[in-house]
C-alpha cells in the first residue's frame, strides 16, 4: 500500500532534480530545510527521527542533496521526508513536507475494531510493520 503523506503524495516519486528544485524554492524563501526518517509510517506519527541538524542559510542545494544521499544510503529501508520550516514571526511552522525516499516494499495498515459499552464500535489503525521489531522492519 503506497503511503500518502505530505505534498506530491499522489504523484510518482520525485527525481533528484525535482527534489533539488523544491529545495531551491525553500532556500529562496529563506526556510530551514531538514531531513527526517522513520520505519513507522502511521499517519499520527508526526515526530520522525532527524538526520543531522536542520539546514539554515543554505546558499545552494548541493549540501542538502549530499546529506539526502547519505541518509538514503544509511536508511535504505526507511521512509525519508524533506521538511521546510519557516521561522518568520507569525508562521513559525513547517511550510512544506514531502516523502523523498520509500522502502522497496510498503506494508499496509490494519484496522482494529473494539466493542465497548453497549453496541458501540471503536476503530483504530496501525501500521502492519509495527508487528516486527524496529531493527527488522522493511528488510
């Protein structure tokens, strides 16, 4: 099941040139750019692991693309996303985010139904990959 989170999630995966063009746009707007990764793609898992430090005041896309390549090499079986943060007073929040790398095989999600008081049904979802220990996910 293809994970759909962030910008461009319903489009084909971005090429490196397309990612560089997006990062260039972020740099021109003065936004800090960061790389994050996770092996638990649940939609409510918004706190992914940071790869290095956020990159402020970049002059070109080259340092970012080098860091992204390093992250892809080290985290081949994880989801990797790019986030652009706007520190402008009044915004102070992420302005853009998209997935830049996916595992070769993406597991789906399980729907868990629970009966509670009376005839009420409650539903929840969890990523199938969470059935395995963190070190063994997407391998």
